C-alpha cells in the first residue's frame, strides 16, 4: 500500500455558502421538530393527566431552560415552514437564479427570526 489519501467527501472540501448552510439547517430543524413534537405530546399528556402532573411539567417549561427549548422549537417550526415555502416556489420554477436564491434565503432568516420573537413575546405576555 502506498501513501495515497482517501478522498474527502465534497461537502468537506468547499467553503460553506448561504444556500448550503440553509439546506443543512432545514434538515436539522426537521429533526428538531420531531423531537419537539414528542415534547409537545408529553406536555399535552400532562395536561390530560391532571393538575398535579401538569404543575410538575409546567415548572420545567417555564424555567429558563424550558423557555430556551420553547424558543428553539419555535425557531425550528418557523424556519422549516418558511424554507419549505421557499422550496415550493423553487419547485414552481420561481426564484431559481442565484441572486434570487440569496434574497429569498435572507428573507427566510429575517422572517423566521421576526416570527419567533413575536410569538415568544406574545406568548410570554399572556
């Protein structure tokens, strides 16, 4: 055997671009939504189980770390939704030019952050 190196996967050889980072984030938020759905189900089951169980679970949901999980879940939900709409537009042939793809990518980030912050603030105010 000679000293030939095994080739690296292409995604390890290129500088990250907005489109590739957003694609990776779309996949990660899809997984996060699955985990979040399990946590949401547990919260709903706690409500159905009665006040004692709900109070126990709610103590964790309202703690700083629980609020972080809620914020992350909201971000994942809104990002996946907004980026999914972006992909549907691409499926229709809209916005496929590189400049349009970058504009829509930045729009997804801005709208996701705005919706997350608005929902989190409104939810905390009620």
